[in-house]
């Protein structure tokens, strides 16, 4: 396993595209969060809303770049034919796939931590200037606050799970374009479909099973009773999607020819 991990780490750090995509993920996440917090205002008559969730809204954009990084980790080797060299050098396919997943988890977790903490810092700095002060019931965002800490750590875990889900899908499909289309559809189209459906029962059901709508419940710090699932249960749904994709991808990698 050590040699497989070293090989995967060497691949991911010596190719330019993953680095730029991870930097883009950080920039996009922080930029969207900063933009969202800069356009809200707390008026003297009162202000509501979940400021922690608003400050972390950039995760909804950053996850797309995390997904693309994950897809390229394996589908890029299929498109170039490099996968044959990899499996010749390391014939234990389960070990190769596990090494890819572990390496991907590490790099996305580091980039995700930077992106999420940067977003939270942006909210902490921007929101007080727009009237969200302790005097109006909105103390500065802080990791010492339990719900804010849970939302922050959960957002980092969410980005990592989306990357692992994308890796599994890419191992199943093998095509970069098709894999990216599937994962972006799961993330962004499923919530749209749930809003189009008129039946409240099925609308809530789709929100409970969607990897994004369920997983991002972890960011909520207010009105938890209105969520389709509790924060940790929602993240568990995303983890289930990721686990299923990884198991299927790993099995197909073992069974099919390269």
C-alpha cells in the first residue's frame, strides 16, 4: 500500500490540472461566500436567517471543482491509456483504487478546510458591517460556537464525500465527460426536480435522498425542525452515496479489463 500511495501522490502533485482545480475550488468557494454575505443587510426592525449557512454557501459551487478533480484522478488515466501501466506496475487493483481514494481524500480535505475556513472568515469580517451585530442578536461567527463548528467541520466532510462519490462514478463510467455530467446532474438537477414536483411528500422525499440537499443540511444552525433530515443524518445520506459508488467502482475495476 505504501508504494501505491506514493505513486498516486506523485501523480496528483506532478500534474498541473488537479492543483489548479483545487486552487479554483478554494477561490470559488470563498468568493461566492463573500459575495453572498456582502449583499445582505440587517435593518433595525430586525433580521433573521442563518448566517453560518449563508457564510458557507460557496460550498455549493466549490463542490463542482472537487468533483472534477476526483473524476480526473482515474478517468484521466483511462483516456490516456496510462491505467494499463498503473495496473501492470501494481496488479492488485483493489490496492490501487484504495490508494487513489486515500490520496484524493487527503488533498480535497486540505483544500476544503482552506476553502471553508476562508468562507467563514469572510462572513465574520463582512457581516458586522452590514448590521449583523451582537446587539441585534447576531454575534460574530466563531468556531467556539457548537453549531457553527459542526457546520464548518461538516462542510469539509461534505466536500470530501462528494469527491469520493465522484471517484466511484468515474471508476464505473470511465469517461471524464460522462462522469462529470452524471455527478453534476446528481448534485444540481435533483434539487431542481424536487422543487418542480408539486406533491410535498415526494418533494421532501427527494430532498432526503439527494446527495446535495441531504448533505448540506449539515450547514444549518437555525430552524433545524424544518430540515428534511437532521444535520448528521443528512451527511450520512451523502456518505451512503459515496460508499455505494466506491464499492461499485472498485468491483468493476477488478472485474473489467483495463
